[in-house]
């Protein structure tokens, strides 16, 4: 079973590094980066400093994956840096993988958070034996228009700043959004995005209660990782709780089915204890396509693989819709199908 080392918790006053591991968002939209930096500092009392290349322009960063990897190594090795936050996702952090020294990660456990394309770095942390946090980035999450959502703030505090067991995660009832506001127009930063009514989480199948360590990420990115040095071996999937979400590119249910079939042939669904799927993000996704993601998962798992009792929960509040809750990879979670309750039953930090 997957086992990981938990990082030390964050405290107000700590210095955390903002890092650009993929797309150079801060150089493209500096006002959005500054808004995220400011709201992170004001909300949690930390000091945010950019890594050496975090603010370089997007073209330079695209041409220099080793520099991005070097930033990660330097941030983890620096004892004055207590946490590392991805600035934004993208589509090519896979290119930093060959330049990462997993021993540096292993020797310096610290809070690391981000989502989407940052899935690559989360699996690098897992390969190094570290827990990390599938959570907000500086420019998406921390930089939410008109201030961070309380649902996310609460989740960040419980997962990264407190050493008590995280406990039950309840569905967000305040509404969700994928509304697009132009980051190039700084006047829109203080305008809240419109929220849509949530119809809750969808408990698709499963009985009883299961526990296991959390593992997962963005399905689009997971599809690139089998065969790399950071893909977990069969034993690490055994008894785990797999979480999946889809990117803002709004992949269709057809594409999602292909990815799920691939995971099925890799034996992942035969080994995990439960599967959690997020409400699909992407402003181009239709409501019908969002509804079909859970159905598609069940068709592959139940109808094609014959796994009729594997717990499946869809439409959950993580990934590319806002607000979302944080998922600490490696932490033990519980899926109670009888009570329709999801909990993280241990602390994610020491």
C-alpha cells in the first residue's frame, strides 16, 4: 500500500515559494499573479516569494524546462522555504521530469500545492515518498476574483496549517463557477464570478465503508505518465482511493472513456478501494457532458470491467470548478457509501 512522509505544517509568518512549473502565467498576466500573491499572504499570514525563474515570460520558460526543474530543486533544498505553491498549470510540465532529483524531494519534505498539469510534480513527490496537496495555485484558487471562497480557505487551513485529522469533507452548497473573466483586464479582479447552483455529489455505486490513501490528479495528465519513472507500481495502487478530474480543455466523455479504459487495462480499477470524480471543469463543457462523465466512469468500471461493488462518487468539488477542497495525496481517506460521507481520517501535516 502507498505510504508517504507528511510535511511539517505551515504557520503564519512562514515563507513560501511561488513556482512556475509549466506555463509562464505570471509573466503573461502579472496583475493576476500579484492578486493571488496578495490574497494568499493576507488570508494565511505567509510571505510569498517567487523562485528564480517564476516570473520569466512564457516563451522563455517554454524553452527552458531545466530551469523550471532547477527552481523546484532549489525551493525544496532551501531550509528557509517552508512551502511551495505552483503559480498555474499548463500542458508541458512532463518536460521537467527528466531534470528532477527525487532524492532532493525525499530529503526535504515540505508542503507543495497545485493542480491540473502540476499532477506531474505530485507524482514525482509520491515517487520520492512524500505527501503533497492537490489544491490551489497562486493564479487559480488563491487569486479568486473578489477574494478567496470560504470553502477553499477552510480546506487549506485544515489540510496545510492544522495537525488534527482533517475529518469530513462536505459538499459545497454555496454554488460553483467556471465563468471566464479576462485576466488581462485588471479591473475585473474585484468583480465576483457568477455562481451556479450545485446538485450535490452523485453516489453512483458501492456499499459499506472503505479506507485508503489518496492518489490521483488530472486525468488528461495521468494519461502521459504510465511507463515513466514516477508511475506507481501495482502495490501502491492496492487499496488506494483514486481521485480524478478533467482539465479546463473540457475533454469529451468519449475521450474520458478512452482514458478510463487505459487505467482499466493497467489494472488500476482492480486494485483501488474507491474512485472519486470531480465535477468537470472548462467553460466549454455542456451540462449534458458534465452529467455524462460519471455515467461514463460507471460504464467502464461496472459494465466493461464487471466491478459492480467498487464505490464510485461523481460531481465532487475539486479540480477545475471553483470553489474546491484540497486532496492531500498519501493521506488516508474514508468513503462511506451507506452514510454517503467522505472524510480524510488523519492529518496531512506534522
